[in-house]
């Protein structure tokens, strides 16, 4: 088929070496709020299912990406904070740095490239870190994103999988839209698996686990998160218009789910469906529920058969239950609004247009 | 109102869709005065145009906008033309611009757009 | 005693090599040509019609091959090694054929830019994205099966040329005229089609090119849009969706097309680097052969006895190539007959 052969040619060009063990995990500042189950699931999959070593400790901080992208702090400050993260990694005896957030990944990549081309800047940051904290650092041997890790280990996950991305009734593979965060490969195409035009990292996971990837015209378009304009409420019309372009473009393909590897993108893709439904009465699926949006960890967790409420799927605006039903997933719907063993006292208000 | 509830509204998409552009006016005009087909949008007309110094009129843009289906902009600009004929004198491709302007003025006065 | 003829070895039997051979033979030299393809005729033999008069390429090839029987052509033969000796050059090939030559003429021609490199244009990924070279094949051999009603064509100028991302900063010169020619041919073949040309500039530099462009607009109804293509996508119904910046109205624009023709530019021949190394002929930043002196002496090189002609020194039209080949033949003749024409005023 013309499409796959052409894409495979490009994927051969953009290969990336991904280490398979001993990771230093740097958590994200906002992902843990939006998608509370994702990072714990990542650690659980790596440690319990695949027997890998991953260090998750409390001393690291935000990479300061939000402040940097909002022009609130200068680049040197971000570089020094990043240098401290590397210093923590070295101190713990690790060489493989894995940042949870994709904007972080973009920042680390950008900084490492800057230091490569301008060693004098690296020297300056070494001095600044020493002055500020008395620490020394070394650059990591490998810097990879956790979605790269899941991509590299996708067949190991497949071996333990309880479910596939296949419609349980008809046997048809699910149609999946994949959305890769801009900071993954658009800045440095050779730092992403598959390059910037046809990234392979999420496609590989979906295809390995039985799904079919949908290629629609606005696939490469940014979701509009951007940080700097989004922080001001009046500017959000610009951001939502970007995401709406993507929805309008993917609608004819009738996708069953969207997978992303960024913290901000699924936030937009999930929540804006509610806003668009309220503003214009438009829902992008025929059943009126909307297109469920998942992070790749949640997708891996579903495929492995984990309890959806421990994955944090109850925090999603667009209901994920229709997807679970489609793949024949067995779960207890009554557990959705429980914390521990107790049902919470006030249930959330139902949205006006989206079905739940 | 959505704006009050959320504090913003969805921005308008300004990417022009050529598939749905209305080229009927251009096609009708080009039948009567085919020289418009050889326009290369060099802007010689606009630079010498009397009205362009004080208004938005640019036949270069009229020529383009007709092809893109931006009829409202064309209507606005055509109203400013004084038919002085300077554009027709300088056009390197010998487009009969004055005639085209007369045709357009007639179209807009006789038809609804 | 009959004097033995001096021997000129030509590398490449495209129209440049053939034309130079014709004149050198007539001037009294023995000529051999080695050619890597199975037949002579280079790229021109693969084309259908030429600009701006729509003469058949076949006629050009017939012209170039008019004296073919008078010199030796070795097809499917590639040069592997050469060295100087007292009598000129000893040359080895991959077919166990050796040559002893008094002068060498390098006419390896050009290579078409590989459009796969422009990932965002979808060549080799989406159906019906083709290059100018592919289109000539359709003109010659027929079109693939599809519903041919009301087809929309988009010609994209400057693919692999004037483009830092492709690694080629230079203009490939002839692609604009080729695009206009091909656009006219498409309109003639599919009278109900709609054809667009998306260009950054329109380089109509040669005799009758501007007139051909005007006829394309007036007579053939081709739409010229000054726009740069950013990406090609595929719609749900497998048509192609392109996004361009309509520079003259300052607005981004999108439209649906059935065929996209990428005007791939000329690049140095695949073996240019190897020949440059073997014969000591330097190349410029773009990889084309650098002559001894630009503007006034573009067939001689700094390597004595080695001459260059044709698109190997840079993109050229057919006429320029033929003239360049004749000029090279004359330069070789002067060299081999120890001409006394000075290279500069006042010097012997």
C-alpha cells in the first residue's frame, strides 16, 4: 500500500536509541492534577509488569517550563533548574533521564542542544548551579520521553495484555487518532521516533495493541495550548479555535478514541469538547458522548486490564465508558465515584449537552 | 450567552477555502472582457491609480479578489473608481481595466450580491 | 604514413556528449563514449514534448544521434579508474574495457531531485502525488486508471531548489518553463480539468517563454497563484488537501486537488563526485563541476586535458546544452591541435 511503504521509509530515517532499564523519572507539575492516574500507572507497569528499575523520588522540582514559555523567567534560570535536576539524577546513580511531560522533554532537549553548540553557556550554568546550591552535574547519557519507553516496550506489554484495541462485537480494529505533542519532535525532528511529519511513537503502540491509526488532514496541527496566550482567559478563543479545527477535520473518520503523549493536549482535546458542546451544541460522535481522550499510560493500563477508576478515568470530561464497553472491558460502574470504599457525598454536575 | 459563561468565544478561521469560493462573477466578467485572464498582478495599475492615494482601491486586488470569491471587498473598491483611465495606460499586459471597472459597476448596480 | 587520430573519451551519452562527439568526429578525432544506461539519449529521451514550441523530444534525440554511427558508444559501461600517463589518460571501466585517450570530456548530466526527501509533500506516501519526471512518463505511456472527469491539478514550483531544507540553495532554472509547458499539456489532454500553478517566482527567461506563459493564462485558462506550499494531506475520500499562503492577498488558503505535480529540480549526477575525485576537477558548493573560469571559459577545467559540458556544470535548457557541447568540442580541438589563441589579452 502506498501509504505505509512511504511512511516506513521515513521511519527508517528517524530511528532513536531508547534505553530499556534504569530510569530517573521526573514527574510533571500539571499532569498529576489533570491525569492523576497516569504517572502512577507508568511506574506500576514498569516495575510490576516488566520488572524494570525506575527511581521516583521527592527531591526534584518542576522544570519551570510554564514560566519559561510564558516569558516570566529568563532562559538561564530554567537552565539552572534543569542542571539541578541532572545533578539529582547523577547523585542517585542514574544516567537515563525520563521527564513525564512533553514540554519538559522539549525544554531538556533544547537546553542540551544549546549546551552542545555553545559550551560556554554550559560552563556558565555550572558556575551558577554551584553558587546557588553547591551542586555539580553531568549531562544524562540518554534523554527519552516515557512514551518512547512504552513504545520500545510495547510488545512486552502486549504479552501481558488482557484486552486489545478491537471492537469486541464486530472484531474490527478501533479507529484511533494519535496526537503527538508539538515539543516532542517539531523542534528537533531527529530526537523523536519517526521524525516530525509522521511520528511513530504513538502509532507504534496503537498498531501493536490491535488498533488502526486514522490519518486526517489536521493531524500535525498544534492543539493550541501554547501557554502564553492561554493563561489569559480572554485569549482562549484562539486556543479553542485550533482544537476545533482538529475536531472538524477528524470527524468524517469517526474515530473511537484519541491518544496523546502531552499533559496539555489531552486536557484541551477532552475539556474543549465540553465547551464546544455548550457553545455550539456540537458533539463529535453520533452517540452523543464525544470522543474519549486518553494518555498513553491510560491506554496501556486499559489494555492491561487495570481498574479504570485507579487509572483516573473518572476525571475525564468526555466519558470513557463507551470505549470500555466497545472493547468488552469488565469494570464496576458503581466504583466510579468512590474514594477508598466510600461513595463521595456530592456527585459532579452533569454537562448540558455531552452525554455521560 | 456563551461569551458570558466562558469569558471568550471561538475565533473565526481565516484560512480561505478555495473549493467553495464563488467564481461566477469572475467568469461572467471574463467572458465579456477576456483580457482580465492575462493579468499578472504586478500592481502597475494600483501604483498609478488616482483613487489609491486616498482610498483602498487597487485593481490588482480587485483582479485577485474576483478570482478568490471575495465579492464584498470588490464591491467596496469598485465604488471608489473615477474611471480616469490611468491604470489602462500603464498595464504591461494590455488588460482593458477601464472596461472591466465599467462592467463591475454595472454588475453591482443591477444585481444583488 | 598515416597519422593516427587523436582520441577523445566522452563520459555520458546524453545530448551533450552526443553533440560534442558529432563535432569532434567531424574535426578529425577518434571518439569513444561510455554510457551507464542501456541506450543513449540521457534524460531527454524520457520526455514527451519540449518548451516553448512543443517540439517532440524524439526530434531532439534524432538530431543529437544524427552521426551516431561514426563513433563508438559503449552502453552499460561505467568508468572505474583513470590515471595520467605520457600519452594522456589511461581509463578503466567495469566491463574489462580499457581506453587510452588524449583528452577527456565529462558530460555525466544531472540527476532529478528525489522528492521523497520533502516529507511534508507526501511523495511516495499519498496517491497521486507525482513529480515532473513521472508526468512526462504519463504523457508518453498513458495515464493510470482512475475517474478522469473534472480533475484538479496543482503544479508546485521549486521542489528541491531554492530550499535550504533540501540542501539546494540554487535555482534549477528550467522547472518554471517546464511547469507551464506541462500545465498546458494537461489542459489539452483533459479539457474539463482545472489546473493551478503555485510558484514563488515565474522564471520565463528564454525566447518565447513569456508568450507561452501568456497563452497558458489566456488560451488554456491555467490559474497562476503566487503561493508557497507548506503541507499536503489526504482527505477522507483520498483526494489531496493542500495548504498554501496566498501571498498576494496575504491570507492562508486551502484547496482540494486530484493530482499534485512536484517540479523536482536538477541536481549533480550521481557519479559527479566520483568523477571529480578521479580527474581532479573541483566542484562548487552545490556539487556541480567548477570550470576553469566562470563566464568566459566554462568548458575548460583546471585539470589539463579534462573538459566539461552540459548540465554537469549547472542546470541548462536543451539549446544551452547543445551549444555548450559544441563549445566544448571547439575547446578540445584547440587543446589537441596546440592552438595559439591566447587565454587572456596580451598573453601568449
